[in-house]
């Protein structure tokens, strides 16, 4: 199953984001092929203000557990986080396994 993680940073949260960025990236890189895509949300100046991650997990509980162990969640970088199951409908790669 595919899930979208959408995290929004606290206002003026760039320092915390940068402090914990390497751990956050390593956490999702550990998914290997189960990391489908990821990247930051940007403000009008091009500065990161949140994150969007699409990942594969076996069910909602596994996805919630993985998100809960994200350094950005643990270190309170995100002001809010949502997790939603997602179906890639348009322009879906033919070889995508969900």
C-alpha cells in the first residue's frame, strides 16, 4: 500500500529542520525501494517549510509506526503531520508494486 506523509514545519523552523535533516533523510532512505518519492515543501522564497514523502508500507499501522520514528516527528520539527493512504492513478509507473 502507498501512503503520503505530509509534514508542515513550525513557523521559522529552518534551524530545527537543518539540525535534524540528516537523520530525517536517513530514516526514509532506510526504506530502500519502499521509498517512492520525497521532497520538501517550499515557501515563496524557495525555503523548505515542510516535507512530503510517498512510501510503501504493508498497512496503516506499519505506516503510522514508521512516521512516529521519523526524527522530524521525534524532535518536534513538524508542527503538524498527516498520513493518508494513496493510490497513484495518473502517470503511474507500469512496474510500480503497491
